[in-house]
């Protein structure tokens, strides 16, 4: 069973920066797709970004230019760097690894943007 362990996140003021990392129990480069999702209170989980090993990266329009996926596949980790954070970015953030019909999720990390 593949395990994804997340770290990072926390509390930041509007305009600040945070990062969330996702470390796998096996090489993340073996997964054709790594994605990030978030779930705000009272809302459904939503996709925000995806990347392919050594391939293209795609972002939800509302985070484009502010969020960046940085992959360190040699270290079995993928990170989401978030800049210019807004209160609307407050949510629990999840990483997801997809390989064929197999999908694995991280445990979730709280990101709170508040003054």
C-alpha cells in the first residue's frame, strides 16, 4: 500500500507564502500524474494543480501565477509552493498520486490565511 505523507502548511497573513510537501513511500516518478486538491469548510474538494514527471504542469485559473508545483522526484517528494495567499485560499490541502486505476491520497494539511 502506497503512503503519501504531507507536511508544511500553517497560518499566514494575506499576501504571505506557505508550502506543503508530499512524500511517498515509493518513487513518485512512477506515478504518471501527481495532483493537488483542496477542500474549504462547507465546500467540495476541488482540483487546483497537476504535474507529470518531467512533463507539463497545469493549474486552476484562480491560483495560476501564485502557486507552483516543485518536484524533487529523486527525493520522492512533491511540493506545492503558494505565494500571495488570499483568505479564499484557506482550506485543507491534499496531494494525490494516480497510476492507472490506483489513486492514493495524502492525509491533508491545513492552510489558513487570516489577518
